[in-house]
């Protein structure tokens, strides 16, 4: 939580891969290779994306057969959908199994987050989160070691691991000089 002068803001304003990967937000060193990859990566948000990021949600882990029409009809239960986009591979045209939905009102976003997260759509348990790319400074997508979502089987905290304890850390040589970076063996 951050203090903005009058009240506490319960939503993060900046993305820090180390804190996202920390169980309590106090870690200062990366504990796995994905966090190291996120810290070393460079990412520029897509400037062509239109719409209000505060009214947009991210839907992940979709079934490969889920269509844009199915997403639109399921999420229109929570309010007027201004834009729905199922992300597809440029070359093959197949679904990348995630989508974005922009609502007319912020109340609709809150309802969708509350009622659709961890629900089943076309036989797959989906995740529903606020859009982060344009909302959080420093955002890194999952392909670069960042992100929030994922599966418990990955063994990484920021990917939902609350049941598996961390393994013992190992030290990794980072190039010049003595080994300095800590992360957990996967």
C-alpha cells in the first residue's frame, strides 16, 4: 500500500519483480532465474493500444478453443463491454490463450474481477486481473520473467505458489567477481 497524501492506495503504482516475487514484499535479492530475467530485460509498452487502462481487465489461461464472442458474452454480464480482444498469433492465427476486455464503467471491472477470477470458461480455469502494461510503471510481461499469473506447479511465489515452501537457495556466479546473486533452484 502506498500513501498518496489523504488516504492509502491499495493498488500498486509501480512494478518491481523482486517485490512481486517476495512472499511479504520485503526481499531485496532475486530468488529465481525468472526474476533475474525480468530485471535484465527491457520492455516498452505498446503505444498503439487504445482505451482506458483503468477500465480494462486481463483474462489468462483461456482454453485454446475459446472465441472472442464467448468472452464478450460471458463478461457482458457485468456491464457494457466497449472492446474485447482475444490475442492471436500473427503467423498461425491461433489463440495465445489470453484476452483483454474494456468496460464502460469501473464498477463493471470490479464485478468481473470478483466473480470471474478462478472460474471455468470452456473447461479451463481462468485468471482475471487488472491490466498492468499501461497501468504499472516498470511492467514486464511473463515472457520476460515478469507477470503476476501462473500455476502453483511452477514453484514460484508470484505465480501463485502458496502451498510449496521455497527450496534452499544456491549461489550463482554473475560474471565478474565472486558469486553475488541468490535464487532458488528450480
